[in-house]
């Protein structure tokens, strides 16, 4: 951590939670993608990176207990505009976590088979089993985001989906799945820089999609759609976090901290050992 005498708790106390606790009054315009809570300067930045490693270590420990307990599960939803950092957040937060207990799912355009069913059908198949942490890189929220902005279905259809999503998530919670939803909030200027970086770096050309430029022209419409989705679906049992994401080191720390705190609240326990283990002798 930093060279100061601050403790783990001191640094953690200067990190914003960015949880949307009052969705009725939530406005994206009131959030600052550049925010780093009360952490400022290079010393705080390095301390935050060190703290993220501590949070990640604790996540690894709790994930092992969750997998062994085999009674609860955790669903992490990551949504963002293009270049928002869903992939890198997943890598940095879950680095070193046993891949046997974590699944990452990315939802692209639905197939014909999926379109023949309700919009949640393909999502439900990817929800976490007992003992698992599942990460959704994009999710069922695409069906109230891109579908809305691109006019893929009538308004009366996508407006009904907010309530359907709430019922769906409540069903998961009632069956032992905790849900955390993160909107990685970057600015339009930051997105431009990240898109330019992909053009300038040949090793990142594979990540550049010219279709992202057409979506960029619809920036305001997508911001409006994200705000509406968060306002309509941030609930006590399945909250949204509007995470400032222009500064990657802060974004990763906020997400890691929320996941660690939730796992601690779940308090998974190792199952009791088989009786009579103390009397067993391993044969030669």
C-alpha cells in the first residue's frame, strides 16, 4: 500500500460504494465517470491497486468455501457501452480464482432458436448452479437496451420487460442466488480514446468493430436506455452499481470490493467432515 500509515480500513473508507440505493431519483448525468471517490494522487492509486489484490485474495478464499458448501450461488452482471471494460474487469477481479468455480458467459445476438422463445430463455440456462459464481458479460439487459435504441421490438414489448426482469431476478434470489449488477460508466471522450487506441495498436485491431462507430452516434439514446434500465430494475435484492470507469484501477477496486462484501454476507461454510476421520490410517 502507500508509504503512509493508513490501514486497510482507512483506504477502504475512502472508496465510494456507487450502489444505486434510490433508483427513483437516479440520473446518469449526476454521476461522474472520472470519480475516484476520495482517492487522489499517485500514492492513493498505488494503495488502491494493493488493496485490490487483498480484496481478490479474499474473493478466492470465499469462492472456495462457496464451491465446497454447494448451497448458494452468485451472479455478477457487467454492462457497459463499447470499450467500457467488461473483459478487463473480469480478468482483474477474478485473477487467480479457481476456474472450476467460475463461469463467464457473453451474450451476443440471439440465434433463431433463441428468438423462437421468450427473451429470458437463453439467460436462464446460464444462471449459476449451487456453489458457482457466474459472470454475465452483457446479459438479459440487452433486451431493454439495444432492442430499445435500435427499435428491434415495439415499445410496448420492451417496456414490459423491466417488470419481467425483476420477477426473474427475484426468482433467482428466492432460490439461493445473490445478484450484483455493475454498469461500468465511462465518458464519451474516454470511449473515443479507447477506440483510437484500438486503431493505433495492431495487437488490438481484432477488438475494433466499425459497428461501434454507429453506436457511438447514438450515445445519448444509449445513455437514456441505461438510465431507464437502472431506475426500473435496481432493487434491494438485486442492486445496480453505477461504477465510475474512466480510471480502470478505481473501477476494478469498486467491483472487487462489492463482490467480496457480498460473499462475506453470504458467509459460505465448508461442509462438516466425514465422521471418524481421526481414526483413519492411510495404508502404505
